C-alpha cells in the first residue's frame, strides 16, 4: 500500500504540535525568536509555520511496513493546502 510521503494527516499535525508544545514546556530549546512572551503552543505553531520542527514522523502502514515522512516538504504542503491555517 502506498501512502503519500509528502502529506500530513490532521491527526499527525495535532500530534506534532502537542508533542512540541510539551517539549517546549519542559525546557527544550526553542528554534524561533520572538520579542513577545509566548505560550508553548504558540511557539510550536511558529516553528511549524517556519518548518523547523525538530521531530520525525514514522508511519507504520497496515502491512507493517514503516516509512519516515519528509517533514519539511509535508509541512509546506499542509500550509499550502490549508492557506497557512493550523
């Protein structure tokens, strides 16, 4: 079974943002600069929009095959498909 390697599901986007928010809340380094004080969720969204999330997605397909997603390309496609809305 072939699934697109350059597309994210809405569930993967939610998981990415939630996982990154938790990492930031627990003191992980932040990869975006801002003059304002932001919440961990806002920081995760900024990193998503800038395509600099330090996370890898590994999908396990129904046939037990594993695939690693090209995260930058997948995020770019998500932003194009959803007009930049997260």
